[in-house]
């Protein structure tokens, strides 16, 4: 019986071969753990690896139409794999091979290998043509990217997000905060002096709403992406590079800045972050004021509930922040003006935006309080 694992072998290439792949032995093994999707990978990679079709193209699609074929007209499906969360096809053509993966979240991935780069580009273009749902022309939304660490590496999904215009929500903030945000909203690429935007204050004061409005205001010159797992972003250098450079298959937007939004990442920037978060804080600082930051037009927006005095001094040092805004409660006078004719008792210390919305809408939480007596038992 042959050994399951062969010893490592070095392959010496024949320098006289026209293509290095001609001198490379190629084999693939299937076992009981292999899946039909693994077989699709092998069938595709064998042609690419042996140099039969040496050119590769990839494109990511979002919001794909259910009836989109994801392949050129009149092409032939050689293999099809349907699973609970995906559908994959392998399509063979004259000098090209297409792998299409359609996912449950309505996204899709197209991969093409071909005998020439021009052919690969044409096939992937025909496969992607009219595949996505038409972009919504509603001006109240902005297309934002959402990053997370997937099973096979960093993943970005672009979704439309409802974003308010700044004049519509300016009254949600106290006068000093609104003035600071006025300046931030009016900033452009030529006004960038620091790479970090720090919004801090108690929960419910409107930090996220301000960031959504900022994404809309800056959309002509800056692409806003929200990172769902910032602790993973700064723990994995490869993830960090992908997020700052952009995802594969995106349109060439080299002239646009990128705004990475990190919400409620208190552990990354508090005073003890260096010891508790490992290299996370160092990589954040390098992105905003180091070699990586100088190499890319990237801004980082962080929202936190921490008080400024509890943040790491390296984060708040002069020159690091483009904006450093504490968003607090509205004063009693501002709160009463916000409520208008709504009868409500405003606390003497003022109120947060969330508290004012609850007062206006008379929102009540669903709660049950049960009292127990000494003489009984609750089962």
C-alpha cells in the first residue's frame, strides 16, 4: 500500500523548454474528503497549470439577477454543482474555460482562463453583461463596501445604504458639534492634513448617522467602506492590504480616496491597547501616519464610546487626526427646540438623539417584571 503522504520533492525546470510548465509534472488526487467543487477547481487549474490556457481573469458581481446565465450565449455547460448556498458551473469554449459561482447573498464570482488575455477579457465581459440588477438612481442612498474575513480570505460586498443629507440632520447635534461637522463635511482632498477621523461620545448621540451623511457628502471623491471585524483587519496584514488597495474586480478608481469606517472599536484605541491588542494599534498608526498610509489615499474613521482621556495618546496626538469630534447630548434648550410641539419633559442635563427620538415617538420597550413571594416557588 503506498504511503498517504509523499516526501517533499524539488522540481528542476528544463531551461530549454519554451514554457516552464512543459517541464512540470502535473497530477491531482481525489479522496473521500473531496467535493464536487474541488473537482471543478482541479479541472480548471489543470489547464492553467499546464499552460494550455495560461491567461487568467476574475470579476466579482453584486446583486446578480436570478435569471442571469453568467456565461456567454450558446456556450456549453460541462459541469454543474448545486448546493444549499451556491450554484457553480464549468463552461468550456474554443480556447477558454469559465468557472461561475453564484452565492446565496445574490453575489457571484466569474473566473476565466484562456489562450490569450484578450480572449479571457472578452469571455468574462460577455458573461457579466447585464448580469447585475440595474443601479438604483435614488439619490438618498450611497453604495458602500462592507468588509469581513471569510473562509477563503477577505471579502468585500457593495450594498446601497440610505444616507441622509447633512442639512437635514444638522439639527440633531449641539451647536459646537454641528459647527465642527460643517467643516468636516466641506473638506476635500486638498484639505487632508491628518488621516484619522475620531468621533467619540456616549451611545445614542448620532455618531453613525454623521458617518453615513459624511459618506454621501464625500461620495464624489471618496469611497466609503465599513469594516465589520476591525480586530481581524489589524491582526492580518493581508486583510489590511486588501482593504486599503481595494477588492479584485472593482472598477479602476485610483483617483478616489478610500474611507475605512470602524465602529465601536474601543479595545483598539484605548490607553492599554498596545498591550492588549498586540500589533493592532501599531498597524492602525502605520496606516494613518506611516509608510502604508503615505502609499495610499486612505482615511480611517473611528467611532467610540470611550472618553477622550481614556484613549491612547498616540491616537490623539497633534497632526494625527483630520477631525476629533466629541458628540454629546443636546442642551435642554436645543432638545426642546428639536421636539417642537411634542409635549415631553426634557432632563435637566439635556438629552441624546436616541432619547429625543424615543420621547417624540413615545417608544416604550417591551419588558416584564415578575415579583416573587417568600411563600411560593416558581417553576
